[in-house]
C-alpha cells in the first residue's frame, strides 16, 4: 500500500478542496437528471424480466430452465443496482418518486428491504472503512481488518488464515443473507418507514416466487432453479460490491479526515469504461459515486477525469484497476488479515489519517 502525503487538517482548506471539485462537476451539468437513460434502462430490464418468465412457461419441466434461472439472476441483480440509484436520489428530482421506485425495484422485485438497506448503506457512505462506524466491515464470518481475536480450534484457524480464498465462494449465499436480513428487519424494527408495505412486498417476492417454481416444475428442477438463481445473484452482486473497498485503508473510529479524502482514499475504481459500468451498475466509478452520491449513474464517467486530475494535483492517491486485479487485491488483503490474526500491522496511509 503506497503512502500518501498527510492530508490537510485545516477545516477551511479541506472544505475548499471538496467545494472546488463540486463546483467543477456542477459547471459541467453532471448533477442534472438523466431521465432518458433511466427510462430506457428500467424498460429494458422489465422486458427482460417478462421474457424470462415467458421462457419459463414455454420450457416447462426441462433442465434447460437452469439457463432461465441464470438469466433471471442477472436481471434481479441489475434491478437491485437501479434500486441503489433510486435510493441515492439519482433518478428523479422528487425524493418521493425515488423512494417509491427504490421500493418497487429493490423490495418488490429484488426482495431486499429498502428500510434495512438504507440504514446500513447510509452509515457506510458516512464513514467508509472506518472501524466501528462502517457496518460493511463489521467482523462476522469474514474479518476485514487486523484488529481481531485469535481463532479457536484447528478448523477455525485454518478457515480464518485462508479467508481470502473462500470469500468469493461464500458469496453464493449472499442473496439468501440479504433476504433473511430484510425479513428480520421488517419483523423486528417497529419504527421502520413503510414497514407494512415492505412486509407485503417481501411476502409476495419471497413466498409467491418460490411457490410458482414448485407448483409448475418437478421439485428437483424447481429446487435447482431456485438454487442457481440465488447463487448467481449472490455471487454477481457480492463480487461487484466487494471490489470497491476491501483492501483499501481502514482507519480507527477517532480518525479525523476531511470528506474528500475520506471518500477517495477508502474507495477503489474499476477500469473498463462503459462495459464495466454496464456490468457493475455504475459501481465501477466508486470514488465519484462516494463523492457525489446523487449524481446520475451515466454522469459518473464524465466526472472521473475531473476528480482524477484534482487528486493528482493534490497528491491524493486515486486507485483504479481492472476488475481481476481488484478481486486479487480483495483475496490477498483478506488472507493477510486472516494470517495476521490479532497482530497489529501499521498501514502508512491509515497512519497518516489518524
């Protein structure tokens, strides 16, 4: 990990840095809505979803249904990417329109609670990779930073030491995890906004959908269909999100970092232009997305050279790598964390942000 120059701690300078970049992207009209893009994108995905179910109806009790399951998994993931955009208010000027679009696409079609996801994702954006504040790096089955307790037992130690290798296979259950967390949140969080509506949407999506499979297909094919769809969705979604922050610096809870450096230094872009943007739902421009969460997805690529040039001029590390290098970095980082166990190893970048 390359060390960067210690960031300015003066509030005026830090505020000025972000304001300079913000004014530049605003001057280029990059915060303006892109209705044509989103109408086309949503329409295409709804047509693809309908096409998947038409294929399901025509194929009947045939193992070729597994191809339909894989196709639906891609569509569901892309719908969740669009729900992410709407939740960040990228699609419409109206907050209400964005909220209901996110509910329809993410909760109704994707099966992920908007209320649960919003709470978690907002905290992530406020403090990416900050220990004790970013819920995305909270230790669980996988540990994302070195300050952790030693594993107990031979099997637990072996798994921890090699967590980078089994991280990606573990993502095949990520969709199940998201569905389970969504249901748990709707059932237990009494103050959740739109709780009743979310409960109804989740019930239809998570109960009616599997019921259709088992009613119209032999149970073996139905179970395989559901398994392929869930595994593909989890692997696709998890692989896209994991490339953005894992392996970038983590900082202590009490770190004092200005907004611009907090977002740039803790995030990683994925090279590949429009192809990567199509595949990753715009998450390949993670740095720009974190700096301007409400910027419409198609404008992020135009903001990239502005942000990159500013970071170069200020000697701020701006990381962008191809997707395969991002995944290798994720695996290597997680293995280093696992092998180091409770041993604290200093990171030059993180140290400069204390």
